[in-house]
C-alpha cells in the first residue's frame, strides 16, 4: 500500500496513547480514520482535535472491544460511514491481571478480552470486509516487547505473546488475499497503560484487585516504571513508524533497540535447547 491517501482505517484504543498517535499519523497521510475507544469523552476530544489539525475525514465510534457484538457494531458503523475499510489497527490494550499469587479470574478475563480476543475478532470481522473490495489492505496489531520477552505481569505477557503468534500465522494466511499483516512490538511509550483500571467494565469487577502498594519493593518498581513511561517515546513517532510499515508491509514493527539484547538472550536460550539434543536419535 504505497499510497495511503484516500484509504480508510479503523483504529481501536484510539482516544489516547499509541492508538491516537497512529490515528494522527494516518490522518496526516491522507487516510480517512474511524477512531474507536471505550472512553467516550476522550474519544470525542481526540476527534475534535484531529479535525482542527487536518483536512481529512475522521470520525468516532464508541465500543468495548472485549465484547464481540460491540466490535461488530463498530465495523458496521464504519462501513455505513465510509463504504470500505483498507486498514485495521487492533491497538486497544490494558495492563493488569495482577502478579502471581494475586491474580483473579476477572483479571485474566479482562486482560485477555481486550488484548487478545479483540484482536482475534478483529481479524474475523474486518478481514472479510478488506477482502471484499479487492483493493488490498493491512492489519496492524499492537503487541509489545512483552510479547517476545516476558515481564512481571503474566496475564499481560500471555496476551501479547498471543498477538505475536496470531499475527505471524495470519500473515501467511492473508498474504494471498492481498492483505498484509504487521505486529507492533513497542518498548516504553508515553501512554496511560499504568492507569488502565480507569476503563474496567462493571462485569469485570475485581479485575484490578487491590490498589497498588504505597511502599516496599513492588511500589518502588511501579513508581520507577511510571517515571520511565512519562519520559517514553512519543506516540506520534510510533504512528509514523506504523504508516511506514503499512506502506512497506513490515512483518514486525519495533520502536527502539533498547530490548534487543534481551530478545537475543531468549533466542540464544532456545538455540541452546536444540544444541543439547543435537545428534541424539529420538526413540520410536
């Protein structure tokens, strides 16, 4: 998709953070963008701000993407508004689920629902819509470096590993259908990920567990991580990378090289696992 101008994109989690950065960069490239988010007031503000800075067509639709029916309704609204969809950005994501020993079923359901199931449903709902017009398209799904190297949040890590696996598999499936697939694995970006609890639906009551500790090692870790995020990469820069990735069909999109050594360590450990059994003959 070398020429993005005039195309239509649907972006989830678009009211702030990476989603808004992607929506902004796409609109600046001449793409018509439907912004989707669960936070209605922030969504309305984001669209109003975009309209003051660009001449292209942007609109908004509210949806809880952890509910398949709401995501389907948002797709229907987008088709009614624009007629076609060329670019799907599965970006909505939350941090949480609790550490080992504190996690709950509600926490797992919430994190997996937003971070992984919505991506699965995104492919299922929007894939045929992109195929239908025959003009080709791209699906970009936001994982994380935590989708390649685990961090301190098991539910978050599992959800992001799932997004990476799904994207890698669907890239092969959709390529013959003129749809490229990219997985975005950002590092530390300036977002509100540490304040995800603000958007927990009532049906996931108890998902966030106890309030964060105010003292002790974990409290110090959270404070340090929040400070890192506050100084993180500009979401608009991430959006510009995503535009370039769509134009050139990148399979993986990274935002920096900070975590590359840790990913190299993981791959080296996997290689060592093969080396340990090299030359052995499996029993039959």
